[in-house]
C-alpha cells in the first residue's frame, strides 16, 4: 500500500514503508499504544492499568488493560514478526490474569500510576464515562491482543481456532511509514 502526504505547496510526497525494528525498540511501540489505547482494538476502548506486569512465572505482560465490561485485556507486542511461541506466551499470561481479583487489579493500577489512593472502580468508571449506579464485575473474562508488524499465518490460524473455541484473541498488524 502506498501512503502519501500533502506538502505545503500542494504536491504529494510518498511516505516510505520502513521496517519498524530497524530503528525502534519494542518499548517505543509500547509507549505509543500505552498513550493511545483506544487504537488497539476496533470493537471498543481499553484502559491501560499496567505495563510490564510480572506474572507468577516471571514473565512480563507488555500492557494490561480493562475493557468497558471490566474484562482483562492482555496485550502482547512484537515489533516485527510474531513467532509461533507468541500464542503460548499470551495464553500463559492470560492464565495468570484469570486468577487476579479486584484487589489485585487495583494494586497493579496503583503501582502503574504510582498512586496508592486510587480506586479501580472509580478509575474505570471515569475512563469509560459510566454512571455511578452502573455495576461492573471485574475480570469475569479475559481477552488477548497480539500486535505485530507482521502477524504470521500460524498465529492467525491459531487465533481463529481459539476464537471458535470461545477464547477472545485479536491480532493487530501495524505498518510503519516514514517521510522526509
């Protein structure tokens, strides 16, 4: 796909598709998605409540979020291609989050924002603009989002299989363009 910008003189200037991993670390992608969580999935907003959250097996969840319903969203980032083990890694992280209760999620949020006085329920309610009488049950379900510059066909096929079995897995590809 070709992408163009319009210069001040009205002329088109082509943006060059550039391999992201050449000049960027995964942390840059994490920064961008952390700052723009509503761009992660098409079907809804996500509020980020943690970054590099350590699991019980010593792995680190790139971004941890909640959707409007209070379900946990595990975001796994790959700055280039998604190797086969990405699915296993994401499932391991999600199995860890399944066991988190509201108090543990609130601790993750408090640590992430460095504010011990935060209430997860209030933070979530404010972010999504929910009415004060809308009750949310946190972490009743979990969701996986795999983000990569190229999502392999093995990952796509496995994600489709898991979705058919009721496990919500979304694959998101990004393309990086650079202009002069």
